[in-house]
């Protein structure tokens, strides 16, 4: 018999089912619907007031939300659940309009990487794994629903561990990487959030320093310059919107300006692998970002801020050292 499941107090069959179905959003939707119906979870999360329990509708209003908390004929709150997925702007606009028409509040329960992938709006609740775990743990129930709650808490607790404690420098866990990036960003003087980009090689996690810049220098009208953390490294990049044949010429010129800037600022850079594309990395800071910012497994805010300041100083100096771009073709 396989023994790949961790030791647990949850009955074996239920734990196995949760493990196998954990990555499916509908699993969480149906479990949370039962917990909202039969426990004080809504009160614990601040989504429900009063001594009564809500009636819960799954996929109300033809599925515009995942759950609705109703009191009699009226909807008090709508809930959208996301597990490792983003929410499109059109979807959020429809949900906003629907909730406003019903005079109901909106909440998003964001599991996995979803917590980092949805833009925030005022007056909307965003609930992540640690907050959800705390709220369910605070409820008391018995019987079948109690057994379900205990199993869900136990499995949810395994996910919650990547949200707290020390950072594992070797982890490939997406939530842990995004948490690392967010803690780095929290030390910066600009408000930015990590986000997921879908590349041909698979998803990548990016923290952009909000440094998108154009320059009024001859030959560079088709370029935008920026720097970002991606793949664990801080890279200086150029987005080239001109002729495809001119991409590497632009990249080489930008790389030369970065090398001059690095010597001027006194911070080393190293060249990146030369690849032609619309967005091209020209240079990067040496080493992994984790090594620059972690102290005893924690993000040191002063180190994260120094990373931002060094990148900004090199970036600004490089743009000053850009020379007019001359394109010569045979």
C-alpha cells in the first residue's frame, strides 16, 4: 500500500480525498458552503452579524459569485473563491455591479497564489489562508460537519505553513516565492505587488520596481526601460517595439550603458545571456535575490531597501549614459 500521505488525525479516507481534490476549486467551494451553513464561520470572518446562521446559495445568480450568504430573501454578502488563479477585470466589474445592485458586501477568499494575483479595491474583504484557518479553528461544531471542519483545518494548516516562519532558500513553492517577493516590496518606497506571468516555458513570478521609463534620445523612441525581479534575480531590461532586426543592437547599447553606470555607482552588474526578443535582459545584479535580503531566514527590510536603492541608482545612471542609437545594416 502507498504511504505517501503524512501522518494525520483525520480519518484516512477523508484525508486521502482532500489530498486528491485539494487543487480543485469546487472542493473548497462545497466545503466552505457547509461550514458557513452550520458553523459561525461567517461571524468569525466578519462577514455575518446576528445570532442566526445564514442560508447559503452555491453559485448564486447564474454563477456570477461562488457563494451567497442570505437572510431570508435578501443577500447580505457575496463570496468569490479563487484557488491559484487570478480574477479578470471584466469579472470583477460585473461582480461589483451585481453586489451594489443587491446592496450586499463582496468578499474574496484567496487560496494559494491567488492572494497575490488580484488587485485590491476599497471596501472589499480579501481573506487569505492564515485568516481562514484562524476563523475555522475558532468555530465549534460536532458530528459530521465537525469532522469535515477538523479535516479541512488540518489540511489547510499544511498550506498555511508557507505563509509564516522562515523562508526556505531552496523552495520552489509558488506561494512561498510570492510571499518572499511581497515582503521585499513592503520595504520599498513604491507600492508594488508580485504577479504571475505566463511564459512559453511556464509561469514565472515577477516583482517589478515600477520603473518603466522612456527617453528622449535619438534612436530610442521605440524603447521602454525597466528593472524587475524574476526567476530569483534582479535584471535590467529593455522592451523594444521597433524593427525586429534592431533588437540586439538596442540590447548591446543598453548593456554598455549599464556597465558604465555600475562602475559609477560602485555596484557590480553582470551580463545576462544574449537573447533576441521584444523584452530583453541586458544585465543583472550578481547572485540570487534571496541571498541579498534574507538574514536568518527572514527578509531584512534594510537589505531589501538597499536592493531597491542599488537597482534604482544603476538604472537612473544607465539612462543618463545612453548614447544616440545608430542602426547600421548590411
